[in-house]
């Protein structure tokens, strides 16, 4: 049985956060060292992933070309007659782009832990939120299901709001509220496109039937983009082009990218 290493590297910080919350707030040194240990283990796991990555394989929209796959049915509802079968998978995997980003995230998080060593205000709360943020960041790079990706993406919003608002600079309250409003707006764009793509993408199930899906690989499959066979990709009436523009705006706001954010 394959080791669920992507789940391990993603949810290890959640385990660390739970342990930190159980520790007395007076144990500041233990909390800091334990956070460093968790992020250090993440770096080791990321190095292991890169060392065992097959560089001859390149993932595009074929599941067989992705590596360290973890996939099982998460939500399975028959739905209403017009919705059909609702299926959402817990679907993780990496390709040649996401693999180095997993390593980069682990390294940056480890360095950020060290750079947070001089935090002396609500240390327990800070590092608990920091580890929750870590899980959100790692999850977005390994998710291959749009619904799961969106959850990880939004998980980052709450800890970032408090990390900025409580431990930020002189105008931290203003910055935190502005951050929340901007990123919430970006989330609306992404959510609308996610729902639209769900109803324009189908996947063949194990029983041979087809169902709407949040599977990102199915969404990238040109066979599912039926409108592009008739309409020019540059035609504004192409719904997927409109979806791309909305996604670009949503991610540009959330990254943030100039001039979508100040």
C-alpha cells in the first residue's frame, strides 16, 4: 500500500496545531520548538517526494501522468433530478509544476517559523494559526479536485486575517479588514466559476455512467470543453473564456497582483 505522503505533509500541521492548543500557554519555548519540528518534518517529507519523483512523467489532464495519487469518494449524493449524481472526491496528486512548489512551501514555512522566533504576544495562538495556515498553503498545491482546492484556499483566509490583525504592523486592523474584503471578493469570482465549470464537466464513473465533477483533470480535458469545438477560443461568447477571465481576476486579487490589490 502506498504511503499517503501528500495527506501526511498536508495535515501534519493540523496535528501540530491540536497538540499546541493542548499545551499550557506558559510553555512558550516548547511551542516554538515543536512548531519548528513540525515544519522541519515537512521539509524532510518534501525532499523525499522530490527524491522519488519520476521526472520522465509529466501530468496534463491524464491521471496516469500524476504521481503520489490519493483518491477516494468523499461526497456521494444522488441529488435532485436536474442535478443528477453529485460526487466530490478527495483527490490529491502532483505533477512537475506542483512538486517543486510543495518543496518551496515547506522550506519557506520552515524559514518563517525561525523568523517568528521573536514573537512575544499570544505565542500559543500565533503558532496554532501559523500551522493552520501551513495546511491551507500545502493543500492548494496537491489538490486535484476543485472543491477540495477551494476549501484549502479558503482555509488560509481565517488564520491570515488574525495573523495580520493581531501580530501585524502599526495599521494592522485596517490591513486585516482590507485583506478580508479583497480576498472574499476574489473568492466570489472563483466560486462562481467553480460551480459553472462543474456543470460543464462530466466524468465517467466506475459503473459506466457519467456525472458532473469537480475533478480538475476532467476540467482540463479538451474533450469536456464542448463549446470550444464550435466557437473560437477568442470569441467573447465562449463561456470558458469568460470563466478564465473571472478566475484570473479572482486569483489576481488573492495572490495579490498589481493592480488588483494595493
